[in-house]
């Protein structure tokens, strides 16, 4: 099992790394996470198994 980076959208570290490599250093996943946090719709603290 890969390490999850975002528990809201269930994005893994490997998935993000792969996208960064494929897209020349850019990640739509990271942008999605940033936008969700900015909009206040991030629920990682609620759904993270260690509440962080």
C-alpha cells in the first residue's frame, strides 16, 4: 500500500510523483489539494487515521 498524501481525495505519494515526472514538474493533483484547502473543503484532519 502506498503512502497517502491527501486523505480527502485519496491521492498517494507515488501518484503525485508520477504525475510530476510525466508533466514536466507540474501536478494537477497538488493544485486540486491546494484549491480545496483554500476553499475550506479539505477534510484530511477528519478522515486521516491519526487526525492530522
